[in-house]
C-alpha cells in the first residue's frame, strides 16, 4: 500500500552535494514507486535550489529566530504533519532530539538519519565506534578541539550532549547511522 512519507530536512539544494543529493534521490525513489512524499525544509541557513519539476512535494518552512523559537517551529511542524503521515523521516540530525521528545506511541513511526555526530561528539577526529557509550562531560570538554575561550563559552552544552541528546534521540523509533567512509 502506498504511504504518505514526510521528510524533515534543513534544505534541498542540488548545487551542494552529499546529503542534498541523498535526500533528492531518496524522495524521488519513494515517489516513483507510488508513495506520496512531502519534503519539508527548515532552511536554517540556505534556501532550496532544485529543478522546476520534482516528483514529490517540496514545502519550505524557513526557520528563523533564536534556538528556542526554532525548536517551537520544529515541534509545530511535527505536530502538523503527524495526522497525515504514515512515517516521518528526520533527515536533519540537529533536530533529532526535538523529534525524539515529540515522538509518542500515538503518532506515526519516526526515523532519524544520523549522518553527522556533532550533537554527541566534540572532536570527530577522536571519535571511535562505540566511544559515545563511555564519553563523559569532562571528556567532551577535554577532547574539544576548539580554543579554550570557545570551549568555556560552550560549557553548558557538554552535559546536554552527554545526558539529554542521547536520551531524546533514543526516543525515535529507529535511528539510522550513515557512514561517510571513503
């Protein structure tokens, strides 16, 4: 049976590569096999740039303002689409925690695409398979490769990355890690 798939992403800009191209191919493939696909973009920093005709619906919801304002906008969008969705795919890693906190058993399944790890890790060059299980707030501070003043300014984020973000992300029905190994 055809499903209605809602995909939540930062942007869809085909002048970029990587995740933009993956998003386009995923949405197109789902639409081509008969699913109703709606890609919602938040456009945190870049506008969408796609061909005039795409085989799916594309809706831009430019998200502006403070982090708190953006979180409220994302929650409102998730609440809006849940009534028509058979599945919600969170394609933007930075909103995975918000989606996790919004997810509940009464709504459609929510899956997340984890294609980057700054939410969990402060130094991706030091990250190893499974290290997040033993990583502490203190290790995040020590491992961070930013200059000391930047690390001190970010101090409140380290406990959130250690305790809150993993729990919130764990509330999704499925979290898919995407490797970019060459």
